[in-house]
C-alpha cells in the first residue's frame, strides 16, 4: 500500500496572521512639509535674534552656545563668513526650544523683568522635573497653584521624558514649559488689595423716620 505524503510539512510553522496595526501609529511622526515649516520658523527666529543688541540677548533664556554664535556673527564683516555663521546658528536652533525665546521677544514694557524671570525659572524647573521625580512635590510646595495642575504636570513630565530620544523636542516638552511659566507668573502676580469690612452696623445709620423729622 502506497502512502501518500501531504505537501504540507508539519515541521514548517503555519503563517501566523499579522496583528492588526493601529492606523493612527503611522501618523505619529510629523510630515516632511511640517518639518520643513518648523525648520523655516526656527531659521526666522534665529534671524530675529541676530538683529537684537547683545544687552537684550543677555536677558533672554538663550543657551550660552547660541549666544556666543550670535555674538560672533554680529562682529563678522565678511559676507561669506557671515553666511557660514548664519548656517551654524541655524543648526544650533534645531536643538533649542523656541517657545521661551518667542515669549521673550513678545514681552516689552511694564512687567518685562517679571516675565523674563518667570521664563528662566520655568526652564530651570522643567530640567529639574525631567531629571528627578521628587522635584514635582518641591515645585507644588513652592507654588500651590501647581497642586491644582498636578495630574497635568505628571502627564507632561512623563511625555517629555519619552520624547527625550527624539532629535527635536516634542509637544509635551514645550507644553510643560508653558504650564510651568503660567503657574510661576500667576504666583508672582500682585494680589488685589483687600479692604476690611465696614464695621458700621445698622445702629450707626440714622433711622429713616428720624431723618425725616430731623
């Protein structure tokens, strides 16, 4: 009796069905056109910084390396040398969070020092929060307003840490700065003056009938 062998080899694993993929996963990364717009915006921001006097740049939350590059560019008179230095500044801008710089450019007049101080403080707190979980309790202790935003702060810190491997800072990193800045500004805002309650009761007021007969 001839035994017919099946063409199926039991030793070979069956093809496993592919697991369904999350359709939103492919859209997590920004498009090329979006990246191009962001790069152009960063270059424009770098050009704005290049036109500022050094005295104003020193008051801004600007990295030391970028400040030195701008300072050198302002001293270069050779056209080709200036072009190369601008390209270098453009490369440095890729590693900079533009939000604090744009905030500083928009601030002028009254409250300038307070807002700039809040920007610097927000950046310092952000770096500390990303480095150590215990810092969040310290921040909320110093800024009670942070306690109301505790859940949001925790979420943004977690998201910003997850974005750390990205070549550019992500949304959570930028939103964390803005939230910290707003909390710090709210805490530093002058409190409205409170007037003591009027102690004059009904006894001090002339009776309506007495007033008519006066």
